[in-house]
C-alpha cells in the first residue's frame, strides 16, 4: 500500500495549488488555453480547457472562455491539481460514513486505515473507490471519468480519521478549491501528543518540505525558504502528565503539517510510526509503565490524529456550514486510559 509521504513534494492536504501569472508587456494576443499550457508542466490543453469551463481559471478576477485572447497586464489565477496523476476509478462496495449530502457536495467521516484516493501501487480500497460505487448506485449513468478530475479538493492521511468534503460537480469543486487556496476553510484537529506542552496555546510557523535524508518523511524548516509556508495554531485541551490532548487549527494545508510541526516543537504525535511517536518519548521506562504504553499503542495502532471540525461556504447557497465529528473510539479509549493512569498515580 502506498503511504501518504510518497505524494509528490509539491502536494499537500489541499489538492489544488493557487498559481498566479501576469502577462508581460509586448505579449501578442494569444488564446488563454495555449498561453497557460506553455507556462505549465504536465497539463494537456484539453485539461486546461476543462478547468477553464469549470471555473478553475480567472482573468482579472473574472471567468473567461478558452478562446479569450490574453493582453499585456492581465492577471491570471489558476487553481491547478498538485497531484496530476489520475487513474480509472473502479467502483467498489466500501462502507462510507456520509454525514451530509446534497446535489453538489458530500461530507464524509473517514475511518482509520483508509487511503483517500488511488495512487501508485494502491488503486483499490480507497475512499474514492467507495464513492464511485455509491454514486453509481444512485445514478447508473454517472460519468465515472469525471470523479477523479474534480471530486476531491483536499485529503487527510491514511491513518487520520475525520471529516473530508467532496464535490459532486465541477462548479462546486472550483468553488471549494478557491476557498482552500484562500485558506478560508475552517479546519480543527484533535491530537494526542507526547509530553506536557509548555504553553497553553501558541502558533507554529515553519516551512515544510520533504526530509533531505528520509524521503518518506517531511521536515520543518523554520529558517530560510526551503519548502512551503505552513502555519498551525494549537491550544491545550487536557494535560495528562506524559501526554497532552491538543486542538490544532490549520491555516495552511501541507502534507503531514500537524505531525511535522508538533515534532518540530518536541511533541511528536502519540504512536506516529513515521515520526518516532511509536516509542516511549516521555516518562521513565520501567516494566509496568512500558506495558501500559504498549497497551495504549495496541488500542490505537495509528497516529492519534482526528479531523474534528470542517466548515466552508456552500458552493450554491453561499451560506457558511459547519460540521463536527466526535473523537473515534480508539482515541477516546486511549485518552480515558491515560486519565485513569495519571489519576491512580496522584491519589
């Protein structure tokens, strides 16, 4: 199975990247689709035309047609797919926890151990395979080829649980993608991290890029311009001596952002295999304590991270809608186990 760290380096949790251009002085009139193709990589002209038709490209803040002729000084905004790989989506009968659905969007509460979309070596068993089947059952004539192109506008890691939104139309995808690109989507996560946080709340600002030695990991680069700008706000929800429950608010959506930022400040997520959280990082190692922690790892055999809150402007009604998801059983049980452990030692 592919791990999320194998995503191309330019990708993040947000699947559309905001790219802007200004047409140079002296530019002769040229069709917008041709002009954009010359200045981008790995995007066919037909795909650019599809994006223009769906509203993923604007000129001076307004949508245009593919035959629009660029002029000197034009400001062009393009929302381009950061992970251009696409594959045929095979519909599969996979259970989905759909918390909201209408004609243009779906909000799904993703369980652990489920990859969001197909990738190299991992073309089946993903959330998108399940969605393709679900939509096919609703409408046998649904255009299966359309779903991979515009259905997803963001993703969460394989072992992260919680809320994710999917667009059911190209127009809805463009609307949502612009919100993610502008960082106006409300996203709150709950994480269990190692150690007792020094501050009750703070903001972490550090660029994120692929680790220079360990290519399956990402790394925080607080100095310089390496990587992409990333901001995470956190607040302590509960202190449990050796671990802390924190709420994280994403201002940007980079790959593994919370996991990388928390490790950067010395509080790796609990049982995060890729970043060393599957070892005892806080507390004296003795037999009973080690057995207790191992039992916690067994209860929650994944990175303890949950996408709790998701809010966005509805693409049709333009009203703000907000969704909340309860902490999953594995994280709830581990937090309660830590409460009992800390309580028994202070009595």
